[in-house]
C-alpha cells in the first residue's frame, strides 16, 4: 500500500497552535512550485519569530490571519486536491487514489494531527477538538497554495473536509465525502471502541500477524478483509518487542470524543460547493442516511460502490475511481 519514495515527497506544514504536520505530494513537483532539492522538507515550515521559510523569488500571499505564507500555486500549476484520511489512518492510504489524480491534479495527502508522521499533541485542552483538525487542513491549503481545490475525505477526514468547506467556501470548490455519518454516534459507540482497543493483542510478532489479526481474526469482523489487514499493517511500526501502532489508542479515543456525541447536519447544510456522498454497500454509512445527507446538501450527489465496506477506496479501487473521477472532471476539470 505504500508508495515508492521517488513518487512522493514530504512537505512540513504548521498547523493549529504551531503543531508540525506532514503533508505528502504524490507526484513530481508541478510547474511553478519549488524544487524539493532546494528546500528539502521545509517548503511551508515556519521558524519561530522569523516568518516563513522560502527561497528567493518565491511568491507569497497573505493568509486568513494576516500571516505572510508561501504560495506555490501559479497560473500553470494543476488544480489542487487535498486528501484527508480517517481515524487511525495516514496519507499513504491514499497512494493509489493519488496516483491517478496526479495525472491531472496536484494531489497532496495530509497526515492529520496525532497520525502518521505528524506530531502528537501533548495534553493541552482542545488539542483534538474538531476546530483544530479543520484549522490544520486550512493551514495546509494556505501554506501549500492549493486553493481553490477539491477536498476528498474518508470517515473522520470527510467530517474535517465538510466542516472546512462550510467554513471556507472560497477555498473548497468540490468535496467528496467517503463513508461518514452526519448523525451522532453516541456514548455507546465510544465504549465499544474503548473495549475494541483493549482487545488488540499488542505487540504483534510480525507484520504478517498484524494483517492476519485485523483482516481475519478480529472478533469484530463480519467477514475477512484483506484491505483492512493492509490498512492496519500500514500504521504499525516495529520496535524491540514487536509491532505496535504508530498512534496512541488513548488519543484516538480523545479524537472520537470530539465528534461522536454531536450531529453534524447543520454544517453539512452550509456546504455550498458540489459534493459527492459515496458509501460502500457494506460500509458504516447506510443508504437512507447517505441519501438524506444528499438532500440536505445544497448541491449533493449520491453514489455507492458495490462489494465494498467502510474502506471502499481500498476494497474496490477501480470502482471507487469510476465514481469519483467523473465527478471531479465535471465540477473541477483537470487542466489539459
């Protein structure tokens, strides 16, 4: 599931409250952007008290807060797409999608706070508030010069995406919501997740054991899922005693706590850009709720992917592309 090094570069961006985040560009730098060998891993990094780091001649513009930020977009650069993963995920889960997107768009994935190679907040109140995730994505778009753009979000990332689209219609001109409910999930859901985390047999002896447990042996599974096993293998790291998650399970519960008790219909109704709501037939978002989301959205469109679960972009990547690509071409055409 990982993408070869030659096809991706890391770009450090600064999120809400100064948190360092890892963004990943899944193609060679587009015309008009800075070559990575000139400013390795610091394309949008801020130095305390010194303003933004940028090479001579780089174009700048003023962000929403009046801060001078680097813009890498030019008239010749492709339109941008920001990919936001779900809970426990990382940008690498979008590698296959980003490959086909990058033929016509500037495709960037963001490791959201506490995930992947981005920093974990340490104990501060509000570190995992919904506003922090939205501000992180907003900052990444501004610092990388991606807007106006399309946002594609899966699960938690979809919620971040539509909350940002409601907040900043000037930045978000197209939106794809992948298998995320707008209704409240409630306290019972949170307790079930806590029990599920406690059931993990960590550390795992090998990466193959990770794949097997999450793809076959996990009691919560209704049927075997190779893509689910691969998903979790991507977010485990090997240590002295075996393989453990790259994220903190306690923090993941804190992330969920910030959204599971509330419904998010009001924010959905404020999204004015064309929005595709996609569900897997066997996913977590039911057909009735997905169609109600489309009704609430001012410019909503419904689609579903057969023989797919919650990880539909990984379960059925070809059908996922058949659904998403025509939508993007219709509402935010790639430059020829």
